[in-house]
C-alpha cells in the first residue's frame, strides 16, 4: 500500500450551475444511451458499458438489511455448479406492494450435492424450516452414474424444490420488469440486501450477448443472475408487450379461414 486513501466523489450535472443553468446541456445528456446518460448526468460509473441491465441503480435497488416479518412469504432459486459457482438466493415478498426482496445469497464453487444441501440447511437454520424453491433443470439430469441426481440429493435432505423454468428471454424480461419503479411510490418491484454482493455485482456488470442482443452473454459470470431468473419465473409473471410478442411468434400460424389460407 502507498499509505494514501482515496474516495470517489460523483460529479453530477446539478453540481455545475454553469452547465445546468439553461437546460441545453441537460437535453443533450438525456439524449444519450442509458449507460452514458447515467454516467454523465448522474455521476454513476458503477454500471459497465454494454451492460444488460442499464437501469439497475444501487441507490434504488440495493437496500440496507432490516428485520423481515416471519409471516412474509419466502422462496428461493438455485443454480448448481461444481467447477463453477453454485448460487442459492432467498427472496421474500412484501405484502404491502408485492415487492420482492432478495435477502440472502450462497455463492460457492466446488460443492457436491451433499455439501450444498448441508450449507442450505445451515443458512435456513434461523427460519426453522426448508424454504420452497426452484432448481436448475440440469441438476435433475443423470450424468452417467447410477446414483441420485443433485436435485434428488437436495430433496432427500428435505429441501422442497421443483424444476425451474429456464426460458432465457422471458426470464430476462421479468428481471427488467421487476427493476422498474412503481409510478406511484417510486419503489421498484425488486430490491436486494447489500449483503448479496455477488448478485449485485452480476446485475451491474453482466453484458449483452454480441450474437443474441436480446439475451445476456452466457460466457460472463451469471450464476447469481440465473438463480434470480429462476426465482422470478416461478412467480406470477408481470405483463410485458415484448414478452407477448415473443409468445405470439412461438405459436404456429393458423389461418382464420382454412379455405383461403389467411
């Protein structure tokens, strides 16, 4: 260490009265793409260029932990990996406005099914029960041996899990919808305790795919992102016109008049 201390001081447009006075410079900044707009207008440089979730804002979406009422509904999502990280996220629903709060994360590589099951038991000890949730479908697949799958091992340890919906595009859309702020309260439909550092880091940095711009880059760290996607897909879906368009495209074409073919 060089013995020096450093502190980042964000510079926002309102901090420069000369540029902010006539509103012209602000109009120019508002016309920029989302990432550059937030960097230059709000002084927020946490978000990376090309990030898939340019709207993710730690000032809005990340909160200080607080005591969660025991009667609030809880659920979890798990993305399993051995050579890569396994991630389990726990969420709770605020009954007041249905906001989902991610309050705990497990993020560790090199875990066998038995080790992951034990760690989840330890993480849920304070709740005194297994929280129901969803698990990556690949964890239920036989991989050339005759023993139980990862999903079966977790179930044998008492974890109430079902197979996750892995629709990637619909899942990404659900994250976007939950990151939106409520027009009345200003509160987003998704908030994250600041102790869930890996989920926060991935939402800030995960880039869009260069070949499939409607999806994220699957070569980037995405284990917490995937666990979040599984969780939100297990909830009642939030309506989105783009999602409806994708659903229409997937349906086979059926002519309304079979004689004329249209």
